[in-house]
C-alpha cells in the first residue's frame, strides 16, 4: 500500500523567513512559490512550507500511495479516523490526514508527479530510503 515517504510539510507562519532559510539550507530556490504554499524538491521528495500550518502541531509527513481513496478506506477499516478528508489541491495531487488508534498522524498523498518506484526499491534494496 505505502510506496514510501514522499512529502514533509513544515508550518511556516513567517513564510518569507522560512523560504529564505530553506533556500539557504538546500542551496536551491523553491520550484513552487505561492502565498499559500512553497515547495522545494530535494532529492526527488517534497519539502513544503505551509503559512497556515500550526507550529504547535509540528511538521506533517505524507506516505505516497497509488490510490489515496483505497488507502484511506483501508486505514479507516483498521480503526483510523479522518483528521483532514481527502482533498485535491491541484495538478492531480490528492491528500488526506488520518489518526491511527494509537494517536499517530498518518498523511497519505497520491501525486502523479512522483516517479513510482518498484516495490523492491521501496522495501530496502540497500539504499537507506
């Protein structure tokens, strides 16, 4: 079901300062830069900055899936609850946030931009990912 971790989104109430800092850290400018979201692509993964994010809640991570609706249904069938329903912010990207019975947040993202890796590559293969 999970293809691997794909995205981390940091709360960025001071979006200008966060953008500048991450640009320095990563050594590249964002590929997507709007007032509602800034996105970087380090190593083929998404590092996002959300000006509406709550720093008290921390960063949100999203697991890549091929079919977000099916993955969400499976999580719910296994006792997870919806925290943020599946939405489509654009460009075919679909995401949602869930809480498992232990209280952990689990983000799911279906993003057609991500290269779909073979399961063996995701399961280890010695790459450390």
